C-alpha cells in the first residue's frame, strides 16, 4: 500500500461511531467508467477487433488484469497481457488529460469530510500511475492515503485493499463506510466487513444487509454516513 501522507491514528469523527470513509475512484468520484470502455474499444479496434457491448458489464469495476485478460480471450487478439495493459493505461491517461468530470455530489462530499476531519482513503483497482494522475485533478489533500490495484497482491473483489486502507487509518473496518459503484467493489468492501453505500454506475446493484443503495452522491453526506453506523447498534 502506498500512502500519500503518513497514516493516521484511530480517530472517531466528532463522537460518531464512524471512524473513516473509504472511496472508490472510477465511476464513484470521477465519471470515468465510460472512458475505460471507450479506451478498450479503441485499443481493440486498432488490433482489428470489435468489442461486444454486452462485455461491458463483465469488465466494469475489476482489476485490469481481469478485464484485459477477458477481452483478449473473448476477441482472440494476438497481444500479451502486459503489452495490452500499457496500451490501455496510455490511452486512458490521454483521455483524462482532455476531461476529468467529477460525479455529481463528489466535490461537496469530499469538502464536507475534510472540513469535519473525517479520515478518508481512496481505494481503487486502477494502477498507481492512473490514480496519481486523477488525484491531481480531484485534490490529493482530501485523502490521508490511497491504495492502488497494482500495489496489493489481491485487489477487488478480494477484501485486501479495504482492509489495508482501514489499517492504515487505524480504523475498525466495521466502523468504516465504503462508497462503491460496482458489484466487484461492493463485494470487496463487504468481505472486509465494512458498511457499504452503493452508487451504481453501469450495472444495477440490489440493496442487502450492510449495504445501502442510492442513485447519486448528492444523496450522501456526513450525517447520512454516520447514520449507517447507528443502524449497527
């Protein structure tokens, strides 16, 4: 795990049972899930292959090794996974260099968490080079630490990234609120024992125990996140 600032000790936000907020990046804070699919389609087109739109639900939200590996197998493209990974990351960096739209409510939520000194981490399956590029636009000051998909042995849907983030913040995973947009990310957060807020981007996500589904981050504020913890009592 790479930390953007030294890890914090355990803190409780203004007496609340909420100890930390852990946020996914693509499709949760920044409106980039569509960018990834566009980039994948462009790269495979350059290799002579057309992607089936139904595959989009298969590749969304997971690590690049999984999504790129699936697309190689599905298309039969003559390219090695490491080479494809470089092509996809290069194309994605070029794309976000032109535009990096935040999801509705993201800027307001990050500012509120910072104002109330709630320990916050960014937890993404994207590679470090992509996270750092996006952080420059979102604001690295909002995050005590960040976890990248290429810095953990097992990334989402395994719980490891969220367990590492909670540990780095000195927080109990059960007292962490995770905000995710895909089933893969939700699975990782729930396996870590966190309370989850799902904001579906590409595919629907059903409500469940320890999971609250909303349509937009505009529905989420600090009071809302603290309320998730009170439901545990």
